[in-house]
C-alpha cells in the first residue's frame, strides 16, 4: 500500500489534501489572527485590509493600513466594503431557503421563470436553477463589455441580460462543465424574485438581511455609507446603486455585518439565532465528475462544488475548507470556513500602490493557511504562485473581476471586460 501511495504522489495523482496524515486539531487563541492578518496585509501590499474571524460566540476583528491612500485612518469594523462575488453566497442561500419551503425546486428549469417571449437556450437538456448556482449551466462569464463609463457592478440590466440570453448558444451541455458565470447568478436572482413574487432586494432583506440584523448590507448605499467606503490606490468608480448585479456581485457590507454572516454560516449565533442549513453549503457535485472546470480555482483547485461554495478537500479531511472568492472595483474579498475547528474568516482588501507587496502572493491561499494555523494545522499549499520567467500577468476588469493571479495589483477600468472571473 505504501508503495502505491508513493507512486501516486510521484505522479501527482493524489490531491494535496490526501498527502498528509491527519493531525489533531489544536485551537489557538483568535488574537493570533492579528499577526496572521498582518502577514496577509504586508504581502498583498494593500492600501487597506479588514479581517474578521469567528469561532462559536467569539469574534475577532482587525483593520490594517488606511481607509484610502494618505488618509492615515485605519479601517474600522463599520467601514464599508464591496463584497463583489461574495454576493453569490447570499443568492445561493436564498435559493436553498426557497427550495426548503417549496417555492422552487433545485431542478426547476430557468425557462419557467423567464419573462414573456424570452427563450432560454438548451443544449441536450434545459438549464436548471441548481446548475446556475454551480456554474454548470454552459453560460459565459459575462454578456459582453459595458458601455464606456459604466460604474462597476451596474451592468447589465434585467432587460439587457434576458434579451442577450435569448440569442445565445450554450457553451456546453448543462451539468457537464463548470464555467464561472456572473451572468448566471443574476439570472438566478431574477428567477428567485419571479418565483417569490417579490422584487429581489426586498426578498433578500425579508428572508436574510433583516433576520440577521445586517442593516449595513445593501445594494443601495446612502451618502453616509459611501463616505465610509474603503478606497484603493486605483480609481474604483462611483459608489452607487448596484441593483442590476444583485445576484452576482453588487452587495456592499461592513465587517460588523459580515461577522453576523459568518455566525449564520457556522450556526454559531446562539440559542434561537438563525443558522444556515448544512446542505446549503454542502457538496453537490464532485469536480472529478465534470469534463472541465474553469474559473473556480483562485483559492485552490476545488474537489467539490456546492451552491456558490467551493470545497477544498472532503468532509472527513481535517484540512477541508469551504470557500468563496470575490474581486473587482479595487477589492479582493474572501470567505473561508474550516469545519473541523468550527472557524470562519472574512477579509476584504483594497488595491495598493504599484510595486507594493510580494509579487505573485495569493491572498486566498494565504488566508486558508491563516485559518489552518488557528487550528494548529500546517499550511495547505504554497502562498506564492511560481511562474516562468517573463510570464504574463493577466490584468482584467469587469462588473466583478479579479486577476487570474489573485494577489497582483490591478488597474480597474470603468468598463467591464468579459473575460475575467471573480
């Protein structure tokens, strides 16, 4: 058996999660997160970074750097951040809730909720709501480039995406290939609103934000919230309503509110507090069962795919991490959950000045290792992405984009190129 394991390791057949003995969990004081966050902040070269760690009823928060270049103000727990693609975790949670109360079924066809005269393309089979939530619907990442000067996270509109969809040919048979799609999540939000007979923003507020007292999480920031928005070194565009990307990337929030969200995800809010159902963040599909997986590996190649969530490792693995990445408009954002230690973290960082930080540093993998360190576990994978000399660093921006190489400093255009994922 040992000889077989050695051979599999030699050829890289076994995933990294299986390449170590299972160590015992040794919970460290959450105050140690301060030094771990400092490591992330210094290596990314961010202008500002906020870190929230939750374990049971314990919450640790720390802000690093500045709220804006030259402000000399440290980010606070009520600072406003763009959640970018972490918005998708709220959409998927709402899908799970509506499925639990039989408002929808996960295998409902998207066509059932389409506007009159809209045609949802098929390829051997129809698109289902679950496939939208798992990025396996065969849709492209974006519908195209936004008009010049369009603010981040405001394109496309409801009418624009449904008109676009009616003219598309799916890239793959639904359920066979994972292709990251922001458009798919906005279509999913449209479908949920239609099924519940309520505008999506009102539905999200009534089912999720209000019960969790997440009063600063919104698609419609007011002047006070916009004044508290963290700013990076590059122009991230205006702080404005982002209802058009309500399902994929538009939410604003604060570290205080995200602590409540982490407690909800962990079921750590205390007696009588709302808690997410376990199956809402479970594994729905093994990546090995798919023909191809594209755009889902910023924090590591997923072994399992859920409703918005990516799984690194399996349920019985002490290194198992459930995660979701985000990025765009000057931000990188991340949630990672470590089930074995019942610990979760949220972070958001803003663009730094050119040349700051460590070249090629992967914030998401660094955050995974920080989370494991709090459980007394060794690092899961390298934080520095090794690249051949002269390798080209992809620089893209769209209504919620992030670089293929996560830690690289970005220049965000006001328009949104269609070739990136978040």
